[in-house]
């Protein structure tokens, strides 16, 4: 989530679908369960359970089956738990984000990161280009 690419939240009732331009990722946030089901299988983006605290969307994610926490190669274990908070600024022009990550095998304490996205009307989620387009010589 800590990237400069656009994201989109789609309210689907029982779920909030999060579309993220980077890697064309799609996350589903369970908005109806009281707790994370015990029979959840690990997945690349884990299992996300959300609820509202006032105007803030709080998302708890576990069962992430990915070896790294970040692009620097920080290891991530199957014990990792992430709690994210999404809130819109008072003027409606910014989405503030904070994530607290607990992973006892790899982190001494909580790792807390934050970010913000500026709302730009008309922005669309586009196909992700993982390599820059290079114009051929002479063209």
C-alpha cells in the first residue's frame, strides 16, 4: 500500500474491493464478519477484516503468504498481523493511511508506516507498467 499509485475503494456491501494500480492488485476487505474465520488459507494479500471507527476504515490483515514485508527484502513470517487505518481529511482532498505491523519472528516491536494520497478528480486505475516505456532510437 505504500506506493504513489492510485487506489480505488468500491463498496460491495459485504466487502470493500480495493483496487491498487501497482501490480494491478485487488484486495477484498470482509466488512461483515465479527472475527477472522479460523479456516482461512494463507494468500499473497492475506485475509482482511474491516470495520468502521467513526469515519476511519480499520482493516486487520493476517495469513499473508508472501516472504517479504517491503521492497528492501525485510522478511515476513506467517505470524505477521497488520492493522491499517484509512481516513479522509476534513477538506476531502486527501486519504490518510497508517499501518502497524507486528511480526515477532522478524520485528522487535511494531513497525508503523504512514502515507497519504491526494484526491485528483478524473484519475483512473490504469494497467500497471512495471517497466518504463522506452522510445526506440530515432523514433
